[in-house]
C-alpha cells in the first residue's frame, strides 16, 4: 500500500491542448514555484521538462487537429505540488491516444513521428531535468507523466 504524500501547497489547472499552451504551462510553473525562491537552473530545468510533457500531450496524445479547434474537449491537465524538503511534484496528463509500450517510448531517439520533425528525445530531457519520472499510460485512455525534483 502506498502512503499519501504530504502536500504543503498545490495547484491544478486544465488547458486546451494547443501548442501555445506549452508556453503558458512554463509560465505557470515559474509563477507557482516562485514561493520556493528556486535557483535559475532548477526552474529552467523544470520549465523545460514540463514543456516537453505538454508538447507530447498536444502533438502525440491528441494530434494536431487541436490547433484549429479550441472548443474540442481535448484538454491537458497540469498539477504542481510542493512536498516537504523542497521536493516539487509536477503531473501532466491527457486523455488522448495513450502509449502502447511505455518502456519503448522512453528509449532515447524513439519517436513515432512520421514526418521526421521530432527527435525522440522528449522523455530523455524530462528524465535528465528531473530527479525521477514516472509514466502511466493506457491505449485509448490517456497518459500521465509525473516529475519529481528536489529544489536546491
Ligand atoms: N502524451 C502522449 N500520448 C501519446 N503518445 C505519447 C505521449 N508522449 C509520448 N508519446 C509517444 O512516445 C514517443 C517518444 O516521446 P518523446 O517525447 O521522447 O519523443 P518525440 O516527442 O517523438 O520527439 P521530441 O520530444 O524529441 O520532439 C512519441 O513519439 C510518442 O509516440
Ligand atoms: Mg516529445
């Protein structure tokens, strides 16, 4: 059984799955974590990781059709929690197509992008810029990426 983590402060928001909201998500992370007075490096790492996760939800989870239709029910959830000892937990979730093989998806350079625009490095960036990353996904149901980082 898992014990529930103590949360000192938290926020949740839901954004339409549009690529402009990658920048919005980055800004929200900066605004909410200002209370920890983070180092520039820690903050920039987390902002980068979050923008990769949101990009994945928009591009892979839902596909590009969202760009033209902001009224569709395609949404990306962003939760930020401050845990004891300056540990930050960030969750990015979508109700998109899901990932069939998470382990394979996390492999560096693995991409399903047919146009060759993507490098398959998003999960590697998220892993490098956080202390721990978990990915839960179910095909047809969606994906939830959780990032943990202890701030200096
Ligand atoms: N939220 C998601 N929903 C569905 N599939 C996803 C999601 N996130 C990642 N994937 C799958 O995992 C693969 C690897 O993701 P990753 O972010 O590492 O690379 P990428 O997005 O293809 O390229 P890059 O991030 O370098 O632009 C994607 O190509 C996609 O198939
Ligand atoms: Mg990616």
